[in-house]
């Protein structure tokens, strides 16, 4: 029992809206004997008690200021219970109720409300006045929902029936709950907004998020399951142009993180590449989030298994007639850039070229990521790397692409940002230098005013035009139209090296 809320540093507070927003829950960090996360509540007698505790590195939830994960931590208070989004009880996160009555045997026993054994909770829909959750959302290959409040079940069923091929989300509601703002989107639908009158069951179109794309033949995105060599199942997405002839040119677009995931829905990057004639294959490799703690932590200390997932997915796409084995490129940013470089070294025979944006090229004891003095971020990466890679330089070099650059034989494009606080720009430059010495075709561009990734529109447009030109060149596709210089006015791009004879 704790009656002094300041005894342990709190990083998140949860109010009870039924009691005038009195603070009745908190997330706190305990430093000794190890860094752990605790969830504490104020019981019906007014005493703070710790309900749950777990190692920080086992956390599969988003905290304020934390890295993106499966979903946000939350507490909802009833008269004698608290409902929690928890990642302690099961492999995937769940939403359950706990008694707040003093000395209750149910205090640490969960009454399960919503859970999916295959996917973490990714969001909630709450009543506009009470804040009480009415729907719990999960995301596996597509978004699904568990309705908790029958008062809105018929409305949700009606909306799903109006847009059967799309994902429907409620983005806002008036206080009387008579009018909702609805957003619908899908793989080939960038997103439309509607007003929904609940009493009359009438939808009124408001606007389209990207009206310029109306009438264009956009690519469809298909979820597929790829078996990894050890029996794990990898959720992947394949998008193909409407005019695509299988097998054809394909780019593996690898997400970063690794605490991230690829989703079903409209993706402008994917649509751009498909519009140039290539299929796009996205892989939720082990350590991707949203599929439970076990899958998230599966490669910790065994980093070599992640590039194996990428290789297995590539071979699956070839075997299933999607990809032309001679016309496949691997590409990604940040940790996805690291995996792209791994593919270009360890799986070099599979790829006709590679693209890496702000890539990590050496890790662990071999050097690499900057932690900006943040011990929690440092601990997170050490957990992923494993003790051997953290302490032993040879072990670190074995999983660092920079030390295998002699295996890269095909063209490589590298883009770095000179104000990157996470990955030193020298990481990408070192790979390029190694290829230049061997005469391997490469293209190197830097952005002087960007951090970890591109944010400014002129730089984004500049990068993606260079990227599409490079990919089309590697995949023997027609070059894209020349980009009007007005679109990239003000870009900080500098071509540091062009060993490709001109890319853009």
C-alpha cells in the first residue's frame, strides 16, 4: 500500500471523470532493482495501491513520451471498479475490469472485457460526454472492432454497410451524440469525410482529403501470410498496379522502428511506386508491433533472424509468381534502411539494387546509434541487440552491414540528413565510401536542414523524385516525368556522389 503519490516518479495520470476529474490512477517508473513500469490506483478508501508491475523492456503499450507501440495505456473508473488497457495478463494486450473495493479478492483478478489473441488493442471509441469506452479496436490484417455499448451497435453496423470495402472510423461527435463526423478510407481510397445524422440515418458528404486523385486507377493492397523458415507467420501486404503483369518488377519497402508495423489502407508512398509500374511488398517482420509481446521480442538478441524474414518473404513473392527474380529492389528508412543494407550484403544475389534513407550501418559495440544521453532509449536498443552484440565488437560487426560492404555488387542509393540526432550521417557516408573504392554504382544525397527523416515538403518531393528515378533505373522501367523545379524550390539536397550517370 502506498499513500504518498510522490514516492515513485509518475509519468502518466488518469482522472476519474465521475468525480470531477479527481486523479485516481497513474503510471510510474521504478528504478531499483531494475527499471520497471507500475500501474497504481487510488482505491475506494483513498489509498494508492500498485495493481500491476512489469519490466520496462516488456512493455507493449504506448506511454506519454514513449515510442510508438501497440496502443495507448488507459484507465477508466466506475463507482467500484477500474477498467484498464493492460499488457501484463496475456501475450496480446487486453481490456479488463478490476475491483477498487478495499481488501477485495478481485483487486488483482481481471474480469476480461475485450481481447484478441492475434492482435493488440490499437484504439478505443469513447462516449463524448462520459469518456466511457464504447468500442475497442484491433488491427490484424484489417481493422476489426469489439462493440461494448449496444446503444451504438446499430449505427456502426449501418456505417459498415454503407462502405463495405473500406475502414470506417468515428473521428468526432457532438455532445448530444446526435451527429458524428465519419472518416472512410481504404487501399485505393485516400479518405473521405461525412456527417452522419444518427436519428435520420443520413450521411452527408463533406470533403475528400485528396480530391486530385479522384478518377485515377490506384493500386489495391492485398494482405498475405508468408511462412518464415522457422514456422513463424509473417503478415505482409502486396500492392500491384492495375496494369501489372505477373511476374514483374517489385520493391520491398521495409518499415523502420523496429517498433512499428505496416497497415492496410491508403499509403501515398506505395501508390507513387505502383504508378511507376512496380509492385510493392511490405513485410511485418518479427519485432513488428501489434501482434503481441512474444512476436515483438522474438528477435531480441538474435538480429540475424530479421533479415532472414525479409529473404523468406522475397522468395515467397518469387515462388508465388508476383516478382520477377531479376527485377527486385529492397528499400527502407532508418531501421528499415539498416535492413535494406543487410539485404544488399547477406542477400545480395536476390536484389537488383537497394535504397537506404537515414540508414544504420553499424550497431552495438561496432558503434552507430546515438542515444542523446537517454538511458531508457539506450536500454531499449541494448535489449534488441543482446549482450553479445553490445559488448563484443566482433559479434557486433557480424550483424553490421558496414563490415560486409564488400558483398554489395548492385547499385545502392543512400540518403542522409545532416542534423540527424539518432543516426550519425557518417553511417551512410561510410557505406558509400566503401562502394566508391570498389567501383560499385552508388548514389549519395544529403539534406542539410533535416533531422531523422524528411519533414519539409520541398525535401520530401526532392527525395521521392530521386528515389523513383533510381528504382525505375534498377528495375528497367521507363523514367518518370521530369519534376518541375518549382516543387522543390528551397530544398537543402546536395548530391555528394553520383556513380549512376545521373539519377534525377
